[in-house]
């Protein structure tokens, strides 16, 4: 008798999941953005979910859950019901650097998620407040080597993209500025424009408009080629620091265990969003790099996460980065 009931219950459970997946989505979806509103992760999330909502026929509501370099929000998202109604925008920090910096991290980026697809590549720029006493990267490096300990460097929390790429920059030129943590590089950028913080390495989709407006200085972009959105900003190679090459990325994940049909519907909506002319233009205008066809697939994103965790762990340990 007991076995029969269990079998029926299990079958019902599967049936309910099947029915839910079939009708998915039939109510609004929450996308957790693990940083403050207005920063790069938030900007990419709002751009891509705008069109995704239309394809899915349900609103995707962005919920900003900041803290601990993005790991607070991602931990909460990883523990949500795997029904497709809670998804998240992760990135090279939360799903690449974090394990090296948080020994007690409550999730494994390579195992605890259902990858949906890459949303945007986000090259890194070395930026400074407008009155930073240097007019190019070499002058900045000279100044930083002499005054590094008096310089304040902004980031979005240990393990964030701005923190990890900042650690890498500092170890590349052997300086030790004072780190100032923010709940996102949106608020950090406000202080950079106000001149209350001196330096930052951040994602192009956040800093491009303020560089174009002349409100902050950009010393270089850490990619092999200049960005079409910032054609006057030299590459680190052109600026004499070829060893500093780093790009970040933002990607959509769901909690592990969501039904395959839900993954397929979310991925289809993301891919259609990245094919939409308006979405492409909004990302390109901010210097965002459109993912390749493979990166837009769940398998392609899983491959990226696996390689990024493997890559960042030794880099951050060699740079002497410490976490909690
Ligand atoms: C970071 O990792 O630096 C974040 O992307 C900053 C943000 O999105 O606010």
C-alpha cells in the first residue's frame, strides 16, 4: 500500500511539475540582481529582460539584493524554488572569482545553477576621477607607484568584478591603494564623479556614458582592441601595460533543478532579446559585447563558468587577494 501511495505521489509530483512547466510562465518572474540599482549588472539585466518579458508574456521584475560582492543575492537566488519564477543575473565575479575569495561560499557556481545563457561581454576600463593628477596610463602608474597608499580605489565588494579586476591591476603594477567598498559600482561611480574616490576598474556598460561626457578620466581599456563605443580610449597594450588584459561578462542563471522546459523557454527569450535590434543597440551603445551563438546556449555558459572559476582562483591567490 505504502509503495503505491509513494509511487502515485511521485507521479503526481512529476505531473504537477510537467503541467507547471507547460504553462510557464503564468505569473511575473523575479530576476535577482546582486548589486545596487544603476550599476553594470543592473543595467544589463534591465536591457535584456525588457524584451524577454515580451517574449514570455510576463513581466520580469528586477530585485536588487546587494552585499558581499554579489554573493548575498546569488546565494538567495540559488536557494529559491526551482520553478523558473526566480532567476538571476550573475557574472564573472559571482560565478567566477567568488570561490577563491569566499571559503565558506554557500553555492558552487559550477554545480548549483541551471545556466540559461550569456547576456553581454563587458570589457574592463581603468578609470579615475576627473582631477586625478595624470593624463595617461603611464603618468597614472608613475603617480600610483609614488602615492599608491594614499589613493582610494572603489569596488562593489570582495569578489565583485570591480574588486577582482582591481586586485589584478594593483598586482600587475605592484601598488597597494586603499580599497573602498560599495553596494555596486553605480554608487561608486557617483563618488568617482564627485571626486571623493580616486580610481576604479569597472565594466564598460557602467562607465562609458560618463567617459563620453568627460565626467571621469579613462586611462585604458583592458581588451586587445579599442571599443567602438569609446574609440578615443587606448588599449592597455597601446598604453604600455600589455599584461593587463581582462574582460567581464554578465549571464542569466536559474536555480538548479528547474524543469528543462523552463530552461528552454528562458533561453529562447534571452536569444530573441539578443537578436532584437533595439536591445542590440542599447548594449552596443554602452560598449557591451554581444555573446557568440555558443555563449548564448546553456551548455556554452556552463563551459564559461567552469573555465572562469578555474582561471580566477590561481590568479587571485597569486595576487594575494583575501576574502571574508
Ligand atoms: C561588480 O562586480 O563590480 C558589479 O558588477 C558592480 C555592479 O554591478 O554594481
